[in-house]
């Protein structure tokens, strides 16, 4: 496997800082009660970095979904592997994920959480790949918009590996 770096650690750090500042500004009102729901496994690194740049009080919870298995493309079927055990009706929910690709995962989680009557619900992804969208969903906060490439690093895996790489790279088969 050959790696072609798309976003360096420095570019990622700057974008996460920018997103944290925007989110902080949007949720600074006293009537806001921010609950971040991080979608595991891919978004754990992004979420950890992001919340360190959010300056308003925040609660963090996790949900685990699965739609990729070991392949390069989503199976299209989204499973909620580990749901949420928290009453979210008093919270302004922000769903955080690593990438918005087909949109199936975000739409499934969004619809699942919306039925639990949060005060508000928004979405945040580090990467947005609109050319692959299969469902009608837009992201409220996004880092980078990318072309249709298979990528890994910074929380995104290739098989069960490469989540720990501090930059994002395109997987190039050789």
C-alpha cells in the first residue's frame, strides 16, 4: 500500500481549532445545553481534539454504528451497535462523526435521536464527501470537503488499522 497525504497534522489541527471556535460561539447562550454524541469508532480522535477547543460546558456520550465491515465502501445497511442510555430531552445535541459519505449512518443516527426529542439537533463531520451521498442530509459543521477517494488516518481505518496516524492519507493500491 502506498500513502498519498491529503491533510497534514498541522492542517487538521488548524481546522479542528476553527470548528471548535465556531461551535463555541454558536452554543454560548445560557439556554444552550450542549451534548456531543460521538459516533464510534471513527470519530473518537476527532471528537477528543474538537472538545478541547470548545469553550462552553459540554457533555460527551458515545454511540457505536457499523456500515463498512472490512471493505472500502459502505454496505448501505447501518447497525446501531451500541445505543444511547441518556435522556436527551434537555440537551442541544451535536452528532459528531469522522466522515459524511453516503449519509446513511448520519441519517440513521439523526432520525434515531430526533425521536428522543432533544431541544435541538445538529451534525458535525470532519470530512464531507458529497459526491457519494445516497440520502438527503446536510452537515451543519464540516471540516474539509473531499473528492471520492478512499482515505484513512486520523481516526479513519483501513481494515482495523491506521486510525492512529496523525494525518489523513489516500489509500493507493500498488
